[in-house]
């Protein structure tokens, strides 16, 4: 056993713009190949797929467009159900929008926009002003119309509910008073 287990192989790739060698570099989105002549040449090549989607589970239902099985997938914006025949079939199951007559609550910070439900990167809901990016007010839970006994604000977050007893927190960032109602 005189041969080494692993052979070192050197793979050189040249820049298609200027011909210089490409180097592996680390960026905020992961590894990529960048031109060694940077900043004179700004060529970049990602080393991984930009839209990386993982299949978590194959489902028993069939795609209504092509007939292949549907799959539960994890993507950049959270979990979703899509056709297993992607990229030939682009079918994705969208949640049916429930017709809710939710009252629009005024934004307590800018007083011009309304608080609307949004979804974060992991699919978790939060509430934010619809005037974003002009107003960056957001709260992690659904706000309710509830008068704060300390600052007399009109919105609060429901923190805990045990039977008829509810614990609230004022939405005003300067107050954050916690109070209980029955």
C-alpha cells in the first residue's frame, strides 16, 4: 500500500472576461469563484445553486397539471408544496386566502399607514406598517384594540390567556406596560 488514499488534483479555471485565474472566495451568501484580477475585473461565478430547494417528503397527491407526485419542499421563504417534476412543471399549492373582514389598525408610529399581516423568511407571520420602507414599525404578534391603563395607548399584544383572564402588553415602545383583563 504505497499509494496515498487521496490524490491531490489541481483544477484551474480561467476568467471568461480577462483570462486570469479564478479563486474560491467567501461572501455573505457563501462560496463563489472570483477573478484574481479584481478590482480590474469583477467576474463572479456562484459555486452553488441560487434557488436551493430541498424535498422533505413525497406526498400521495398528484399534480393537477402534469400528474406527477406532489412534494413537501423547503425553500428560501419556508415550506411549500410543489410538483416533484420541477423544473418541467412549475405547479405550487397556494394557501387559499381566507376572506377575513379584519379591521385595519392604524400604525402607532407614523399614524398614516395600517398594520397588515406579513410573513417572514421562515414563513412566520408578523404585523408591520404597510408604508414600509418609509415606516419600519413591526410587532411579532397580532395587535388588538385595547386601551393601556398607563399611557392610554389604543393597541396591545395578547401575551397569555388562561380561561377568561388575559395578559396584555402595550404596543407603545416607550411604555411596554403589562396589564391583565378579565
